[in-house]
């Protein structure tokens, strides 16, 4: 029981950390794109700052609500899967047992050993075992929609502060390049962090993150420049 609680707690922490890192990353890229785009159209610091603030507020609410809806939908789907599997075990236990045993055999386990393993697993927690093998998730690993939403609500504006401050307070002749440099450094950090959380290739993750940020700023700057006067 204690081990299950620790695993659940770890799953929740990882989910919150993921939401925090991605929220900060989206805040950096989104607001950087907005302020660089407006800066391409005008040198008015107040207009740039106002656009950045509007983008930050809109993004904060959007990210938080998006996380809440996403995680809640996932939880609802998992709950339905558990209910469905519970009914299947009540009415067709032998079929579920056979499905799990065959799945173990498909991995190369001998038939006798697969049957023994299935009996032991089903005797321990039949619903958890059946759900995990049929649907691919652990019912005990629950994530909090509210925690994920709060993490995004905090991290998005935190990430957006960097490009907003850079574009607003650096001198006019260097504000764009200074903002780009600051954003690239921040994206390296968030890209590396996201890859570390997901055990992914860190170099590729950082490269993709930086390229996406640079492309966003380039496109918005070029579009903004079309409206410069």
C-alpha cells in the first residue's frame, strides 16, 4: 500500500512538473512571438508592452483551462475503462484471464509460466492487472486536473515575463536582438528540462525547441513589418 502511494505521488509530481515546464515554454514562445511581431510594426514601447500583457493574460487562462480539460478528459476515459473492465471480469472472467495469459505468451513466456504469472497477478488485484494489460495504464496512478491547471497558470506568466521585460526595457536599437538571445537561452533550459522529465534525447529536444521559438519570432516579425509605417 505504501509503495502504491509513493508511485501515485511520483506520478502526480511528474505530471505537475511536466505542466509547469510546458507552461513556461509556451509562455516564452507565445509572448515572444507577440512582442517581436508588434515590435516589427512599431517602436512604441507602450504598445509593445500592452500587447505582451494581453497575450500573457490570455495565454495564462487558456493554458490553465486547457490542462484542466485535458487531464479531466483523460481521467474520465480511464474511469470508464476501469468500470468496463470490472463488468467484464464479473461476467467473463475466463475470457479476460485468457487474454492476459495470451498477452504474456506473446512476449515469449512459456505457456505454463504465463498461466502461473496470470494467476498470481489476477489473485493480487484482478481489475488493476486487467486494466493495465488491456488499456495500458495503471489505475492507481491518478493525476490531478486542478494541480496541472494551477501549474500552468503559474508557469505560463512566469515564462512570458522574460520576453516581455526584454523587449520593454532594453534600448530601442538592441531590444529585438536582446530579446531573441534571452528567449533562446530560456528555450534551451525548458527544452532540456522537458527532455529530462520524459527521458528523451536532450540534444534533439533543445534543438526543436529553439528552432520553433526562432521560427515563431521570425514569422511574427516579418508579418509585423508589413504593417510598419
